[in-house]
């Protein structure tokens, strides 16, 4: 897999473990009921003071998987979780702002809606 960009967000102890838990739950999301996805273990992945770093890591991993393999269970899980609010890229806008802040800023400067 291509190298992911350096995560610019602060990461706290247990970060990698929380990312793996979130990845696994999102990869399995399409096979579960939505209520099964949103459990305490999943919530904990984003509530340790470094939720933006977790989102950044998940989004970049999903994008790399799609580019390299043409498909990503992780990306599909993210889309499943936010199915009612996706951008034209197929990702949730709030998570895109975290993962690709420069692209979002350039879009806003160009007069687009975010």
C-alpha cells in the first residue's frame, strides 16, 4: 500500500489500536445493522482527544485502498455510516474537511459550497 501522508493531528496513547478498532468496525459495517456499529468500542475510538487524527487516518487509508485496489471495504463502511450525507466524492463532508483541509479551503476560496 502507498505510504499515507503524515498525520498532522495530535495523537494520544493507544491511537493505533483505536484506528484498528474503527477500521475493523467500518469494514464490517455493510454486513451489520447500523445500531451494531455505533457501540461503545467504536465511540471510544474518537473520544480520546485525538478524534480528528483517527478520522484523518481512516480517510487516507480508505482513499489509498480505493486507488490501489479499486475497492475499499473501509470506504464502503464510511459511506454506510454517513449514507444520508455524502459529498460528490462519496465521503462525508465533515470528514473530508479533516482529511483534506487544503482541498476544502481551495474549494471555498473558489466559491464552492462545503
